[in-house]
């Protein structure tokens, strides 16, 4: 009895038994971020409500501390005059 791969969605954070999401933990945040660093909606990630809320807060905090960018353009605009020392990554 095999279920279809994407039919049943599990909350990755529940699977990993995470009960607090650290904003510095990029690996955890990435589960809920799209490739353009947007927060993925719960219906796509399958996260439970509790963890989605946790990750939302963590992502906002991470953005605030410049760990992850707010907006990533497809054209990749790198020249930002105010941020000369973007040493992350
Ligand atoms: Zn969960």
C-alpha cells in the first residue's frame, strides 16, 4: 500500500521534532522559503499551523538581521549602494 508521493503532506518540522525555530538556522528556514526567499504558503509546504507561525516569525527576524534577503530579483540586482558589505553567503 503505497501512497502517492505528494499526496500526503507532512510538516517537516514535526517530522524533525523541532519545537523552536531559530532565525539563525537557515537550514530550517529554507524548508519554508522558495528559491527567491519568499515564505511559502502552508498549502504548499504542508506545514502545520504551529510551525508555519514559528517559521514566519523566524523568517521575519532573519530578514531583519539580514540573514536572508527581503526580495530577490530574477535579474539579481546586486548593486545596492547602502549594503556594500553583504558578506553572507
Ligand atoms: Zn509542525
